[in-house]
C-alpha cells in the first residue's frame, strides 16, 4: 500500500505562537482519517499545510511521494479536493447545481469557458450518483443545507482527485441531513476505493462508520493517532476535553457521556 501523506516532525509558528508542535502521522492510499480536536487545536492549520496554503516552520510534509519544497505544488494540489463550506458557498451562490459540480469537473472557481460534452456528462453522472439528478437546474442557493453539502462534496471530488479533505462539513446540519451526507460520502468511497479521505470535526458523533483511523489533536500536538477503536478510549477522550468521559460505541458509531 503506497503512502500518500507524511507529516514528519512538523511545527508551525505564527506571531511567536506555536500553532502546531512536532506533528507526526502518515496515511496510506485509501485510508479514511478523522481529525478530532477542540476549537483552536490546530486542525485547520494542519490541513492548510497539507494543501500548501501555509508552510511548516520546521519539519517536512510529503504527498504522493513528493516532498514539499522540492517539487512544484500545483500538480499536487490538483490531486487534493477540499470541502470548506463557508468559503466555497460565498463564491458560487448564483450557479445552478449542475454548474457547481461542473466547476469541479473542469477545475475552476467559475465557468469561464464552454465545457466539453464529456465534462457535462461527467457532472450529470456525479449528480445522479448521489440522487441529485432531479436538482440539476436548481440554483445552488435555493437548495437545502444538506443538499448544498452534497453538491460541495461532488465539486471537491471533481475528476482525478486522490485525497478528499472535509473541513467540518456537517457542523450546521441537523441529524437527518448529517446522516444523509455520511451515506453520500460512503457511496463515493465505495465507487472509488483508492480515495483517501480526511474529515475534520470536533465531535466524535460525526465520524462516519467507515472511517477507520483517528487523530486526536490538543493544543497543537498529536494526543493520539491510530485505529479508531484504539484511539477513542475513555482516557484519551477525557484527556482531550479535560472532562471525565465515558466512550460509547454501537455498530461503529461513537458517542461520549459526561460522568462528572
């Protein structure tokens, strides 16, 4: 199994404050990782470093076997899809559902040129694959919150993406929409088994059942990293949230109970 992501002793300092402190982890092709941490733990900074929005102060990052700083970033970025709801929505509200997905297929922020017939067919196929074919001509801004998130998922996946990063995609969704989005994310993985997925959240209840790895972050450091069942323990979660917690698991879904 080929290694697609490697963080080696990565630290990041901004305004004399250490945001990330000696972060180490790696992912193989096809892994699905949930990054869990409280607000300010450094989760989003870690992802910005992965995508090349920021640069590590010390340490090194590699993706697809290429070390950052030793190879052009654009070809690597083209292989990584990002779902960042607030940022993307503000740019693309006026497009139709079809046009939103089409920008992901073409790889642009907007529609600046006529798409090919193949690109149009790909966008339609993606929409049909998660049950949104009937919304093809609806303006994106008029969709429900859950439907919007599914469209952003398809837009991020686009064509040729090998890593898919989701930055708190379900934070504003109700439980029904969150469950539906999780199913769509699983469907995408089933059809693309080599896709590597990274989900950022601060609630373990939002980790989909088919995510097998978890990284816990606290104050810029990796508290624990590994298989989900070994990381999501009473001790680790209590340490993460500074509370006395009990971890509950049922059919691959996790939750916590505050004991005191």
